[in-house]
C-alpha cells in the first residue's frame, strides 16, 4: 500500500499543475490578443512616463547619495 502513495500523489500533482499551466497559458494568450488592439500611441505615452519617472528617481538617488555623504563627512565633490 505504501508503494502506491507516491505514484498517486505525483500523478495528481502533475495533473493539477498541468491543468493550471494550460489555463495560465491560455489566459495570457487571450490577454495578448486583447492588447494588440490597444493603440500604439497609448503604449508610447506609457513608456515615456515610465522613463521619465525612472530618470527622476535616478537623479533623486544621486542627490540623496551626495547629501548623505556630506552629512557623514565624506569628501564627495560634484564632478
């Protein structure tokens, strides 16, 4: 009896994960078909916004690093 338990559990696990993967792939495929209908301009605006936020965050981190360095007494002049 104990020899069959791993076989049954592994088979059940493979079936459940296989079914879940099938539906996940199907859902993503269907979402991809919907998104193709989205306007290209909207995508470009979204990419621009993300890039602007990234650059502003990078500049903020740069200034914060120099401020923290000066506060701690490090010699970090601007180039």
